[in-house]
C-alpha cells in the first residue's frame, strides 16, 4: 500500500477517500514511468473496490502494459483495531509472462502475510512462476527471512521481497532476493540462495538473477512438481480445520 504508506483509516468514509481506482493518476503515473524508462515496475496501492477496498499490486511491463493486478488473498484480520479487517481479500493468484528485453520470465506475486502460507507459494509454482515479487510491511527478522529461503527452496523459484525501511512503524528493511538454486554441479554441497539482502535504510537496490541457471536447476532437481502425491492432499483444502 505504497499509496498510503500502509497507513489506512478504519473509518469507512475516510477509507474510501484513500482508496484509488485502477485508472487513477497515481497508477497511470507508474504505467507511464515503466514505458518511459523501458523497465517493468510493480506498484502497490490501496485499491478502490466493492464492497470494501483491497491491498493490491499492479505489474506493468517495460511498455507500460498491465500484466496483472493482484490483491492480497490472506488479509491480516486478527480482530485488532488496526488490522486489515476493513479490507476485502483477493480471490486468485496470477502468473504472467514478462518481456524483459533480454528474454521472458514467468512472474507472480504475494503480498506480505501471503508468504506465511505455503499454499500461496505452491500455487504460484504450479502455475509456472519463476520469480515471485513480494511487497512487504513487517519486521523481516531471522524467522521470516528463513521462511522466504524455504519457500524459494521447496518451489525452485526466486523470491524478491521489498520491505519498508526503518524507522517506518514495525518495519526494518532487509529487502532480499533468494534465487532458489541450492545445488549446482560444479559445487560441493549446497550454496546460499540469498544473493542479495539490503540493510535497514531506504534505498534503490539492484540484484541480478541468473534465470538460465535457475531453469537448468529446475530441469534436473526433484523439488516442486516431481514425486508429488496430490491425491493425498485433500485435507489441506478442507474448511473443517480450525
């Protein structure tokens, strides 16, 4: 929710005033920037939606075209006064081909709390995601960073997370890129899949993802699709568990 700094009103009228439609000047500005710079841009905002606004990310390609509009599926509805219970949840995960100018890559997205659910990452993997973009607003401490490492490892995809810097309330930076490639033939043992981690301060960071290495890895390793037993996983989808 970069449009409001993840500070949103819990008053219904004020919340609607803060929410922006897809065709707003704010969203169009980033579409135009993507085209002007020849660079894909993912932008987050509080989106106008009925019956309630949503926490949304839009991905524009380097031509300024909208590739997907994803709304946070797992909203932080904990029964607290400042949580996301005043928002609507999204209802679908998207994966799309992104033309980077140096080739095409399959991209999806999760938003913050979505990454706490392994099902989110697994659905994106099953839809063919190679890179998952994760806008974030919480403390990225050792356990959440380990969680991202695990999601990249078990699904053999890359995860790029962008977190609010300190001293934004309850946030501490540590934006990361995990490439998901654990083993390579010329290396003994495993490798560190974290190829970039920022500090706590705000900044513009560049990290390089070796997509060819990732694709080669996915062809020869067993994680993800291979040896799955989906006929045994039905209880995961059951609403009967609390």
